[in-house]
């Protein structure tokens, strides 16, 4: 994949690329939105802890498809308040810490999720050679 961040645009707001080009013929894996609910059913109070669970789940899904964080082409994330953005971004940056090419990214503030306890939801699209 190729990171596309033209120098003629303002730099990205955080650690992401303006675009990512996926070569023809590559396998695509799209996750469902992952919420901050641990396997034991616990839902942490904080947005960062919830985002960490989201990215842990995503890492597991990617591994099941023979992929990892370096294969992520795009991240869609949703938080229920601006105050949750920094915690989400810390968890995202930890997930991407060892990745050389950054994915593109979208972060939206939404009114809520299926349960009021949820503060963060994250989904990714990943791609890898056949």
C-alpha cells in the first residue's frame, strides 16, 4: 500500500495519512465496529480503556485474517463527546506505534451507541497481498 499525503494540503490533524492506495488484486478485510466491551462482559468507564479494547479486538480479527496493524488502510472511529478524542487517539497511536505507513482515518462525534456506557467504537479496513 502507498500512503498519500500531498504536500500541497495542510498536514493531517494527527497521525494519519490523507489517503492510502491499495494495489489491485489485494485481499481486503473490513471489520465490524468494535465496542469497548471486554470478553468477560466488563465495560470500562474511560474512553481510552474502551478504545484499547476496541483495538485489541481489531488486532485479533486481523490476525484471524492473516493480517496485522501494518495492513490497516483506513480507520473509522466514533466517540460520543469531544472529551473522549484524546483518550481514543492515545489508544490508536499505541496500536499504530510500530507501523511505518500510516492509514487514512476518520473520527466522528456521535450521539451514542447501543448502550449508554459505550463511549468509543472503531472499525478498520485492511489489505494484504494475495
